[in-house]
C-alpha cells in the first residue's frame, strides 16, 4: 500500500501504448467509478511515488514504450467521404 509520501501513480495503457501520471486519489476515484458502472479500465498502475519519482520512472521506461510503439502495425487510413477526394 502506498505511503503518504507516495502521492502519485504512474499508469500504463497497453492498448494505447501510453503512460499517464496522476494523484493516487484521482486514480482510486476513477477505479471506484469504473467498478460502480461495471466498466473496464485501460490504465494499470506500474509505480507509486512522488510526482517527481513517477516522472523519473516514466523516463526510465520511455525507450521500451517507444520500441513497442514502433513494433505496432501502422494504422489503416480513414476511407474517403462521399463527394470528397
């Protein structure tokens, strides 16, 4: 369990290949709302610490995130709308 000095969470989204830092209280509030509405959450906490420590942890994993993003297949272009093109 996080201590009072660990006020933030570094969250990871596998589907978006993204990181996010937010206060633990905000994260828990979102998780409770998801539970109440039976909604899936995409972001998973991977580190607890101060805001500064979470930013340092994010920097430490940024290379891995970049490699994963590069390994993903490119997105398909949107189809053209009728009357345009």
